[in-house]
């Protein structure tokens, strides 16, 4: 089976249409969305006139067999993360003044209001975002997958974090093992291509096709949205164990 992965759409409906069309052209049997469907941040995004959070949510809901919440999705409906990496969110967190939250967070978590525009969600869109889990375990072709926006213990990517070493992922691999999962797939990092890690080594790869091992590993998909980085989608072939990181036509492709 060929699984198509979408991640970090960030209200970019034109890139989402192109991404879905590309995955259909590549013969994908199922589509999975790894979060951050909404969330438009200035000046990182480049499509302010065409952004459409509600249409993106409709398309993802209609096209994808599995969808998880990203940090921007949680913020859009003022949800604090269940897997909070130990940060003590208060019950009234979003009722607190921004300056109070900035002081309490000590630059450890994202606060959003300093750069993010409101998504203008319909009631149906808000309800859908509130329903999304922070992770999903799904078996496809006898392969147990773990889907999340980022890594444990910050599955939504709500913490300010710069992942550099494979050992930082050891808690995530332990959590995957507890769920009996072989392959973990996430977004959030916006790699120009894709990233892959086992317990020993975290590597970043340019767009292309790659044979991967049938061992426990964590894979990070490219970003759909047209941002300052090259964007794209990913296909995982469960029979051949081949990953394809596919660029979209943003004009910033790195190969």
C-alpha cells in the first residue's frame, strides 16, 4: 500500500490542492495528515490573500483516514496539550493576559499572538479541531504506525524545541514501543526533504526516493504550505519500504 502524508498546511489551500493532486498522481491508497492544518504566521507564510482555514479543514476531513492535531490547531481552539512536556499549564491559561503567560512560560512554549493571524473558523471547523487527537496508532499492511505532529513528550509541538540529536528522541521511541509501533511519522519540523532517525542517528535528506530499513524509526515529513522553505509531500510504500519525499512547485526546491 502507498500512504500519502500531508503535514503543516497552515491554511494554504492552493498548496493543499496541489499536494492532494500530486499524491493521487503517485497512486496513494490512503492519505494521512500530521497536523497544523491551520495557523498563519507572519512573515513566514507567503499567501495571505488566498489562505482559507475552513476549506483546508474540510479537505483534510474528507480526504484523510487519520488526522492528528498540531500546536497551531490546538491554539486555534484554545486547547492546551495533554502531552505537555512537563510544562504546568494553568486551567485558565488562555484567559490570562499575554504578558502574564509570557512571564510564566519563560520562552519555553509558543504563545502565538505576537505573529499569528486569526483563522476565522466556522463552528463546524472549531468542533472538528477540538475532536482531533494528539496521536494515532494505526496498523497498515501489518505495519504498526504511530502518527503525531511532533515527538513525545511534546506530541503536538507546543514547546519551543530545536531537535539536534537522536538521543533526544529516546523518550519518543520508548513511547512508540509501549504502543507496539514500528514506524513513527510526524511533521512540525518543515524539513526541505524529509528527516529520519533511529536510536543512534538523526539524518536530514533532500527530496528524493529512499530505501529504508524494517526497523523502528521516526520519520519527519515536509511542509505543504508555501513558506520560506521548500515544501512538499511524502509517500511511504509499505510493501517496498521506500520513502519518496516529493517537492511541490514553490520555486524553492532543494535537491
